[in-house]
């Protein structure tokens, strides 16, 4: 497969009608690591808007349960990309996103701003650090993808082209970026989570590396001190070197999905179930859920008039995690209403929902390690210069 396979494939498609396929190829084949990093930075930027950061702090979702919310965000945003907006799984994911947002009084202009970061930040990241920039076809597909997502989320006055998204993001940040203690707590919790993605010896350099990549207005909004200039130069140079090196790699043959990312972490005991606001409630073994609860093999799940039986898949060569105690389940439920007499169907989680297994480091990750090493060298050079 030629190195420019996905570029040639995307440019052969029509961004007006094939924008989902083009965007899927960009995210899952051509730039999986870059797009994951860029979209994570895009979401991180939004915390610098006090209204957004303060709300996230008040809910506790991104401070007390930051790993769970990180996973939830990634898992809910993937189905439209992987399956298309018309697929039932994608529709269900968007309904869940909308249901969670409806619980809060979020102004439309904040939704519009967040949407703009998902278009603009990845484009700028790839311009600076990617093995190549997006082609005009890929950029138009990205715009159309997020315009479609925005319409499904009932966001009004969405920009029609990239220039409109860029102007929206830049002007909004110039007007709204500012310090808020709650937003700072959310940013600190997110950076602390990010550092756990790496081995203990490089966690502190990884935190410095992340702050070195932030632009000055973003750092000032959180009141983060600027890392030494040498570290900033070394960090950016390392990412640019990685991009140049990746030009020699063959095109990816298999998609990089969310469950392939080692820092999306499933529950160590297997599977859990959560009611995201259903009008009639969710019942497990006849008891209504109050909070997320573990699922055991054979559990009966009631959703309105639908009754399902959970069947945990056997994993070859692995021991299944021990089932949670009855006390752990009882803690999450309330006394039941009369149970329906319907015979339950079986529901079997797909392989995509299975607990993430340990994966080997790829050559691409070796390049990332090189970047962290260069960033650390930048720190040592700066310290030596100051002390000398």
C-alpha cells in the first residue's frame, strides 16, 4: 500500500456527500494519534472559558471522575465517525450527549464555540506537527462533518466554512478567555490524568511537555507559568521531527479505534450499566438503578417493556474477573416494582466493549518517547544555562 494511499483515496471522494468516510479515514487511518491529541487539546481549551470550566467543576464530572468522563466523551463521539450519522448506534450516542447537556443551562454560543475548536484545532495541529497538512477536500469534509453533528445537537448559527469556524474560535477566545478557580481545578485534574498515561519516570516531563505546547493566552487563562523557552522550542521541534519521520512509514492498513487506545480504561471488574436519564428508569434484576452498577453474567435488564439478559463473553485464555458482591449491586439500586413476566432476550457485548487488553508499543509511540526525551533535554539545557 502506497504511503499516500489515504490522501489519494480521500481526494478521490466528494466532500459534499462522502464527508463521513473522508473524516473517518483522517481520524482512524491517516492521523489517529495526531487527531486524538488535537481533539483532546481542543476540549482542554474550552475549560479556559469561565462559563464552561466553572460548570464542569461544579458537576464534579471532570474533577472527581475525570477518567470516566474522559472515556465517556471519547466513546460517545466515536460512533458517528465510525458508523455514520444514520446508524442506530450513532443516533443513540448523540441522544445520550443531548440528554446529558439538557440537564444544564448551557448557552448556545458556548456550544458553537466548542464545535469550532473541533474543526480549527486539529487543522492547526496538523499544519504544525503532522506528517502533512489536511488537503482542501479533507478540510471541507471536516467542516461538513461538524456542521452535521451540530445540527443533530440542535446548535444554531453554525459557520458554513472553515474561515467562519476560525473567526468564531479566535474572536470568542479573545473575548471570553479568563481565570476561574473552578476551571483551573478542571485543567489541573485533566493534566494529572494525562500524566498517568505514561510510565512514572516520565510523568513529570510529560506534564511540562503539555504546558510547553500551550499558547500564551491559554496558559494565562489558567495562570500557568510559561515553561523555559528552550523547553518550548524542544517540545515543538520533537513533534515536528516525529511528523517528518512518519512520512517514511507505510499507510495504515487497519483502523485505530477508541478501544485500541490504552488510556481509554474499562472497569477492571468487567462491565457496568448506567441510566443516562431514561424516562421510565432502568432495572437490573428487578431493582431500579440509582447510580452506575456492576453487571454480572445472567443479569436481567429491563428498559421499559424490553427485557434483556446480559451474557458476559468468554475470553479465550483469560480468567473472567470475579463477579461483584451482592452488596456492591444493592448499593446502586432501590426496591423494585412488580417484575414483568416477559422472557428476557440475551444481550452480548461486542468485542469493542470488552475490557482493554495490554498492547505493545508501536514504532510511532517510540517517536513520541523521543519527543518527551528531547523535551526533558530542553529542561536540562535551560537549567544548566541558568546555573552556569
